[in-house]
């Protein structure tokens, strides 16, 4: 793992943040989440592992999903099961769920083994990070969590879909959040991330009333120098309702300016609890001739999405 030579005002997560947190509210929307995405660039396929633990509601829920093209969902397994206690199936560093999904932390804050078994889809991969996980302020991420962290790394393993096997070998991220998840009426937000061999970024977007997408927070890693992103702008180029290209211009606390141009390789329109509509794009980023892989997320509260004249996805 590369050293964090310049942390500035960034706050780094602790090893304890990869365990369950104390439940400080009786609200039913208290959650602990895990998110491991990966992609197979050759076929422009995205796969998500997403788990929500809801101790006050007494359930865990989530999904394993894969898609490519324009909303071509090739596999979807949604699950919701009773959760008598948070530790019913282990801690977050070593969980084994009856739905065929397991996550094991092999090296604290760095290496995770993820396995999934289903008759139509299965995979086993290792997420291996080269940076410490970064905490994101609640009001920047985007105000829906008590705690939230991101971490970049490499994913390697094997993916099987309907009997066909592919190798997983990509740069990606992992994401954790916890606390009551609340979405305000009219909420608009977004984020983008990209990771390559010697660089990574994760930025958060807050559109203004005119729809201009200002970058509110995030981090940029170049080599072994990590710093907080403090300003910038995202521009998504749309053809009808299809995102085609994305431009990012950011500046961090060290005065470093990043200009990233992204090509959108697939798109999915989906719902996310409790009341969000999200456009997901796999993005191939170019920064000074260097290629990074990641995503762009365009996030709307359900009411804001409908008021824009569009229908909610099923």
C-alpha cells in the first residue's frame, strides 16, 4: 500500500470502521452497507455486490447484479432475509450469508476476498487496495449518512455467467456507509470515480438550481500524494437520455488541477432505497494520456426525477 504523503484535511478511516458500528438511533432506516463493484472492460460489463444490514428493521437486503449496453441487465439477484442480530452471520470483516455471498478481510484495510455462488452466476475475486480508505464528510456524501468511506484498488478473479467464464482484472473501488439513511425532498447529487495504476480520484457533485454540477468534495491520489479535492465542475454530455461523454475539472488542496475526459461505455437506470433514482455509467477516463476506469453516478430523489418529466424505473 502506497504511503499517504499529503493528507491535508482528509480524514482516513480506521480499522474499526470495517466492523459494525454502534447503533445510535432507533430509526428503521439505520443501515450498514458494503459495496464492491467490478467491470470486465472487454465486454463493457459492470457487476455490483451491494449489501445493506438494517438492525432496527431486523433484516439484511441487497443484490448481486450485472449489466452492459443500455440497461441490458444480464443478471439480477435481489435478496432480503431476516436478521435477528447484526452478528448473526459474522462481522463485516468475515461474513457468510445464506444467499451464497461471503466477504472476508484478509489484510486489514487492504485485502478482501469476495465469493458468490448461484446457478446462473458465480464469481470469486480479491480486492487489493493501494491506498488507505478516505472518510467523506456527511454533508458531502451527499448528506445521507453518518459515516461514509471510499477506497481504490485492483480487483482480480474469475466471473462465470450462464456457463461462460471471464477473467476479472480491473481497477475499481470499495465503499462503506453507516447510520440513518435519509433523502430530502428534491434531492440532487452525483459522484464520479476513476482508478488506474498510479492515480485515483473520487469526487462528489452538488448541482445548483440551474443544473450546473459543482464538485463539492472528494480526493485525488497521484503517485503517493493524496489530497482533498476542494472545487471543480462536472459536465455530462447527453444524447436524449443517454450519457455519452463526461468532462471533469477539479482542483485539490495542493493546487493540483485535474482535467479528466470520460467515455461512457454502458448505462443503467435503477432505484436505490429509500427513494432514489440513479443513472449509472461505466466510464473510461483519460487524464494526460493515462487511462483510468470507473463510473459516473447521477442521483435524484424520486420526486425530483418525476418532476423533470421522466418515469421512475421498475
